[in-house]
C-alpha cells in the first residue's frame, strides 16, 4: 500500500497549559533584586506592586519561541527556554527591540504579532526605566 498521498495531521502535546510564562520588569530599581529570583507575583499569579509585564500559556510560548525567542537567543547570546529564568540586561534591549520589530514586520501570524507587540511595549518601557527584562518561565 502506498502512503505517499496520505495526509498527516500535526499533533502537539503540551506539558502544562496552566503554567504561566512571565516576561516582567521592575518599575523601580528597588524592586530589581526580587525580579532576579522571580518573586514578583502573589499567590494568584498576579503582579505585585512595583512590577509589570505580561504572561501567557505554553501554546503562546511555543509560538513566541518559534517566531522570536530563538532569534533573540542567537543574536543576543541569551537562553530563553521553557521552565528557565533568563535576564536581558539593559545593554541588550535595543538589539531585542530591533529583532522584535523585524520579526513583526516579516510575519503574517496575527497571534504572534499581537504577543510580540505586547512584548515590544515591555522592552521599550524597560529601556525608558533603565532596567532589565526578566523571562521567568
């Protein structure tokens, strides 16, 4: 039997769609230390006073990884991976803005574009506050 014309469906198994992936910044320098330890949320997972950012689920993380994080990793010598913590220092943020804008402009995936624009807003705010961006996954 020849299976060359059979369609195959793509199946993705998620580890935990309830796990939150956070991208966060400290609004003031005095909050940065807790950000390194990813201690910026309350028991419900909401941001504590002094922090802001975004969070998303694993499905969205995989989208961001494919269309953005892998490129940031390669060009900025970072490791933005699932269930890892990473910090992008202020000296890397202008390059991250450049990469993010490039990837938005070269994409037609509206879900990615929406997430990337939120991410871009956070990175630009971090630049204006002279702080870093925490990736707490």
